C-alpha cells in the first residue's frame, strides 16, 4: 500500500519532501555545530586555517571572511574609542578653563571693597570670560551711602536696587521658588530684572539670593539659550558666593 502511494506521488512532491527533510537536517546540524563551538571556545585556536574560509554576511548583501569581519569590527571600535577619548580631552580642557575663570572671579569678588566693585568684577567676568550677553544684579533695600551709588555702573550692566515689595510684585513666583530657574520670562519680569534691555531678552536664568539680599539674572537674545533643562550648578554656586560676600559689603 505504501509502495503504491509512493509510486503514485508526483515527482515535484517527492522533490519538495526531500528539500524539507534536507532543511531539517541542516538546522539540526547547525544547532549541533553551534553547541559544540560554545562548549569548545578554543576550537579555532587549533584550526586557524578555517577562519579564512568562514564567510559572514554584510549589510550590503556581500559576504566576507570572518577574519576580515573581525578586523572591520576592531577598526570601528578603535575609531569609536578615539572619538570618546577626544571628547574626554575636550571636556577636560573646558573644565580647566571654567576653573580658571571661576577662580579669577571669586578672587576679584573677595578683593572688592564695596558693592560697586563687586558688581563690576561680576559683570566684567561674566562678559569677558563666560560670554554672557546680559547680566543684572538687583539688591533689595538701600545701599550704604558713600560705598556705591544706587546705579553704580558695571562693565556690562548696572547694580540696581529695589524694594522687596516691588520684587514680589514683578517676580514673586521666582522668589518663592527659591531656586535657580531658566527659560522664557514674562515681559514684566524681564523689564524688572533687565530694565531697558528687557525687550532684548529671549531667555534668562535667575538666581534668587538667600536672606532677601536680592536676585542675580543673566540673559540671552536666543529664546532657546537658557532652557529649563540647562544645568544651573555654576550660577547657583556664584549665587552662594554672593550670599556670603554681600552682607559684609552692605554693612553701614
């Protein structure tokens, strides 16, 4: 019965069945070979001549020898490592510059004998070393007579004074937040912080100073320059320095 059935099958059916059987055998053999190589990772150490005969596919559809493929991978990894090293060196140089500029600014602030001198050192450093477009330091309450004028000019802006009440009206939400904030300000906030330059400000970073001392602000014409995701560690650090320095300079 079986012989009659096999004899009655069409030749193409027999060929298809043979092909499927061959594919199953190949898959089984491939799994066995893979298992053997996993269990014997040093196999090719004793059969180096086989590495040149093994072919692997590439993205372009061509095949290359395993040795060539490994060489290509090593070359790509080497390029990637060099790029990472270059980035690390670039970051290191940037950090060195940041440290030098910060050191120079801190020393200038410590040497200041008046609020006006401190403001001038701050404005000049921000403009020359850190390339800040707009800087504004606003202090709450009157300044000591004879030590700095109400509008003591700095290198890139003005030392300004304001009452706490006026500050609450204009930038109350920023003061209540108590942390450095970045982003696009409302027109009234820009006018209060930057005065006549307010309409030039696209974005800003604002640092409220503790103990109701005042507020430090920096601005840029680019609305995307000071984004909410921007790191504020440096500005917060300068704010903390001013919080410790200004009370001494504001003493009558």
